């Protein structure tokens, strides 16, 4: 059981600190969605059409790879100072993005912004794990899911309005005033409860892990599969080093136990299925269903809303149902929905949207509860590493799922759309079904006595 319990922090102080943390999460989520609508204007001004994907890819790369580093370092030196450092890097990166005079400048600034972003969600969830008891935690984390969902809905609209009314640069500058407020609130009101440990981070293992993870993400995003394979081999070497170090980057000790291991695997499988599919749904909406660009973006909204609603509902149901049962329910919903999506691939767009809403609910139930089970099983000295590890597993699963589903759909189908794309997407749904069924089998190994 975790020793991370709410300390003797006054309620008002704790609430204001939490508000500051949530504003940071909001900015992270907003920046992930607001930039997409500005990119056509960016490449027109900076003359970088051939580099269109790099500002997205490099942000994903640095935020994904840096997340475990922030998590483990926070277990050693304290979470508050690292959260503030991550937020500061994020804001500096945002300012530099807005001031970019070339695509190279923008890409470098997005890399810095991504490094900061790697700290925001991971350390926010870790700090919530320390500020609140297990009974209080689901309500706060469900609220964070709701904030993330709202930012996903608002982001594209805000990005379009800022670009049209002011400039694409304001899609980056908009974070700055809110970020300053969040920085002040966390610095002023957050009481860091981390007990600093007299240990050294495994720098060699961390370097190999960062290099291997970076090659995997970059290779999968750029379809450079030999790079991804090399990254996997380097990760194996990192794991060998980590297993012998007293304070490894990855929570090796926790992963020897059933509950964190299942939580990691479940997030990897769920992330691969969900994010792998949603990468191609907008293309399906336009290339198969004949929808507009607006419809292509709107098809993702029900999935996001479903995830948010289920996270809030799961927080309420935890009073009556076990975490194990809720995670199993989530994967069962995902299994049924991906099976139906494979059968409904030629049906109207509204059917896909309706089924997508329920897919989002399955993710909301399963991902929230698996995170809570992992945090509950982690010792306080492992809380940051376990939380960041769960998030890393989900993101890495998404990168792998996106690449695998591109292979199943096929380059010809991706280029031409039509029946080929529909058939390829049906195969992708079947792969997703296999992934979430595996997740369901794993979560069936959990029982209330393990996690409650």
C-alpha cells in the first residue's frame, strides 16, 4: 500500500495549490490542440511546408521521453521545484515559439516546450497523489480529465480565432499570462511533502532510456522502422543497467509486483488501440464518408467527451465498486465497441461518432482506475516514477499503435481513401480489438483484495 497520504495542509491552501496545478495541465492540453489550426498560417509565413509535421513530432518526442525523467527525479529531489522548473521551460518554449522567425527556430522551441510539458501532467498527477487521500483522489483526477477534455474542445476553435483575429503567434503567447498565474499559485501555496532521498539517479541508464525511447518515438512517427528497432535494443540495454541500480529511472521494483505491472501493460495496450484508431478517423470522415474538414475534426469530439464523462462517473462509482471491477468494465466496453466498429465501418458517420462516444467511456473507466491502482500500490519513494511510467506506457502505446495501424491500412488506402481505406480501417479496428481483449484478460487477474 502507498504511504502517500494527504498531509496536514490547510484546506484553502491545498485547494489553491491544486488550482495552480490544474491550470498547468490545462495549458499543456490546450497547447496540444490549439496549434494544429494555426499551422497552415505558420508554414505560409515561415516557408516551411516540407517541415509541416516536425513541430508536432518533436513536441511529442520530447514530452514523451522526458516524462519518466521528471517523475523519477521528483522522487529524489522534490516535486515542487521540478514542477516549477517544468512550467518555466514550457512558458519559455511558448514565448520562443511565438517569436519564431524560421521553421528551424520554431522546431527547436517546440522541443524545449515539449520538455517542459513532460513535467506538467506527470508531476501534477503525482502531487495529487500526495495531497489527497485515496478516497479524495478520484474526484480530483476526474476533474483533471474534465479540464483536459474541455481544452480539447476549446483548443481548435480558440486557435482558429486567434490566428484569424490576431496572428498565429498568439496561439503560443496565449499560454503566458495563465502560466504566470499558475506558477505563482504553485510557488505560493504548494507544500512539498516529498522526503528527499540521498541517492543518485542512474545517469547511464537514464541516458540509454532517453536515447532508446527517443529513437522508438521518432522512428514510429517518421516510419523509420529500423530506427525504432535500434531504439528497442537500446531500451533492453537500459533495462539491464536499471535492474542493478538502487534508484533506477523506471520503477523496476514496482514492476516486479502484479498490480503496477498490469497497470503499465493495460495503459500501453489501451493507448495503442485508442490513439492508433483516432489518428485515422478524420481521414475516414473525409475520404470515405465524404464529410467536410469540420466533420473530420468533429468525429473525435464524442470520444473525448465520453472519456471525460466516464472519468467523472468512475470517481463516483468507486464508493460502490472496486477499482479492479471498474478497470475490467472499461476494457469490456472497449472490446465490444471495437468489434462493432469493425462491422460498422461502411455505415453513416453518425454511427461511428456514437460508437466513438462509448469507446471514450471505456478509456475513461479503464485508464483512470489503472492509474489509481498503480499509485495505491506504489511506495512514496516510487510514486513519481510509477505515475510517469504509467503515462509513458500510454503515450508509447499510442505511437506504436499509430504506426502499426498505418501498415494495416496501407499507403495506397491512406492516399486515395474510398473502399480501400474503409477496408483498411476495419483491419485496424480488429487489431484494436485484439489489443483491448488482451488488456481485459490482464485486468481479470486483478481482484479487490489487490487494489482496494
